[in-house]
C-alpha cells in the first residue's frame, strides 16, 4: 500500500473511531463532579487508619497492595523480556568485555557534559532517596524515586564513564537489587499473612501521622519498590547501551 | 465546556493512532504509542477530578478537606509503569529489527524466518 493510500484510509477509520469515542466521553459525568464512592471512603479513613498523609501511597501500598505487586511483576517480566530480546545473537562478538576495554566509544563527550554530569550525580542521588523515603508523607514514592535513582547512575554513563561502570558488573549487581526489591515487596505481603492471618495486611505499628516513621508497612513497601525500580531501570538502560557499543564496532 | 478534558484525551488518542499508522520509523512509532498512552492518563485524572479540591495529600492541611479521588491517581501510576515497560520492550525490538534488516522503516521489515 502506498503511503498516500495508507494515510487516507487511516484518516477515514480514525474519523469513525473518533466519532464513537466522542459519543462515549460525552456520556461521562460532568468534569469536576466525580462521585466515586471508593475514593471518598479511602480519603475519609486513610489518614486516621494508616497514619499517612499521602493517600495515593496508602491506596498503592496498602489498600490495593495486591495490584501493586502485579504491577511490580509486570516490570520484572518486561526486564526479563528485554534481556532475552537483546541477548548476544549468532554472528555477534560473544565476549564484548575485551573490546570494550580499549573502546574509545564515548570520546566525543564534551567536558561540559562531563563536569555537569559529575556535579549532578550527588544531587540526583539525594533527591531520589528523599523521594523514596518520604513516599508516605509527600508526593512521590518507590516508583518515582527509583526512576530518579536510576537517572543518577545514568548520569555516570552520560559523563562518559560507561566503561568504568561496566567493570563493576552493574548488570549482575542490578539484577540482585531488583530481585531483592521485588522479593521484599512480596515478603511484606506474606508478612501480613503470618502476623495477622490476612495477606497484604498492614501488620506493623502505624505510628503518628506526618512523622518519618509512620504508616506501618507503607514506607517499607516504598523502599522495596524503590530498589526494584532502580535495578530495573539500570538493567534496561545498560542493555540498550551495550547494543549501542556493539553496533558502533 | 464540561467535557473539554475528555475531548482532549480523545484527540490525543486519535492523533497518536494516526502517527502509529503512518509512521516511517520504528522509534517515531514508539513515541506515538506514548502519546496514545498519555491520553489514558488525562482521561483517568480528568474523571477523578472534583471542583475546588486539593491533591489527596494531607501534609499541612486539615484532614477531611475536599480532595480529588486518590484511586484514579494510583491507577494512573500503574498506567505509567506499564507504559515504561512497554516502551522498553518496543525499543529493544526496534534495536533487533535494525540489526536484522538494517533499517528502522516499518515498511522495509520482512517476515521473520526461523
């Protein structure tokens, strides 16, 4: 099919689909008048029952923790998928380690990027840790903080030290961190089963609302998810960077 | 005026689908997919919004103050995580396609043989 014909047929189909879509959304309740009872109920009880100030965290890591476990496993599976898809294939150099030692791949990184990268690494790490540990108090949490922590290490890559980072075998380390995070999260769910005969029950003393140590298992879940996301992001990035090195050779 | 956010989300979905269907580059196609996925964030957040309400975070405000629905916000977070995983997989597949066929143009991909 020629690009022109594809374009025209696509517009025709999308116009039909769009008409149905608009018809559908016009049947929703007016904007700003949401009447969901579940959300209202959670808003009313979350801060007194669980002593957290971030109700979204309470939903994710307590009331609907089971769903978050599945979400976490989706991430885990996709990382495995990427590693499988990007594995070394027939006809490729099976041992890229040797060639990477003398690779001049990132020599074109400018000094400005290097200096700024090095300066930002510490700040980004601190911000990521802050976001992870305050997930139950202020906006943020394990997922967001984990991505920021991953970005901090990506700054090392960006500053041109990819080869240096590879000597630390980041993929093995990151696999461990990701697995420990995911296992810790599942373990918190099982802990509820052991401590109070209901899986995913918040079984730790919830403390006082607004304090750093409060909310029972919620901050611990944030930490576990933070570890898992941190590992996952780094595995994904280093797998893709590895491909860039292979292609460049 | 009451349905503008919903219509905007429908528009994002349509424009993203158009981009996917007419794309000539696999990376561009993945980015179009993220546009389609952003339409779902907008729809979810729009549905959960309540007039004159604050974010569902009770740091520094009185508990019981009118707030937007936290459940759809948690759903949006799930949505974003799923998007990230899908994008990562698609990009990996784009890398493999480029290695095998030497091109990122979806029109130039041939069926895979075992």
